[in-house]
C-alpha cells in the first residue's frame, strides 16, 4: 500500500529517504506517484507515467495564513532528475507515493 503525499507526511518522507541513503546500499532514491493508495493507477504528467523517477529535491509549505488573513493549505513538491516536478496540494490533490533505493554500483578502476 502506498503512503499519502501530504505536507503532514513531509518528515516521514525525509526519514524514509534518509534510512535508504544511510544504509550504504543505495546511490539515490526513485519515486512512483499513484492516484490511489492501492497503487492501481500511476499518475501521469507531460512526460508520461511518474514511475521510477529519480528524486533530486523535496520541498514543502506548511499550512499557514497569508497576509490577507486567508488560510493557505500546505503542499509538497518533488523535483525529479528529468527536470519535472509534481506538487501535491493538501486541500486539492490526493496522491500517494512509493520510494525505492537506486542500488549503488561499486566501480573498480585499474588492475
């Protein structure tokens, strides 16, 4: 089951990524974004399905009140290595994610 992509889960996403990266077995993190928790429908954008894309950065905006006194819902934005991004607005979008480590491939130089 995939986990919901919301600003409230931002710290959980970071913890999951940190655990994968500090294990020493992975060189990066890939994400697949779904339209549902059951993972039956992968989100698509202009570049096709958001499946197995390498994450380069994640940012979030917490719920807050703007200068006019209006409430602003939080959001999470994930940027990928192909220069695409996906933003999940807490009050509008219902996206789910799954993270996978990119296996570190040791290289040997010389004899």
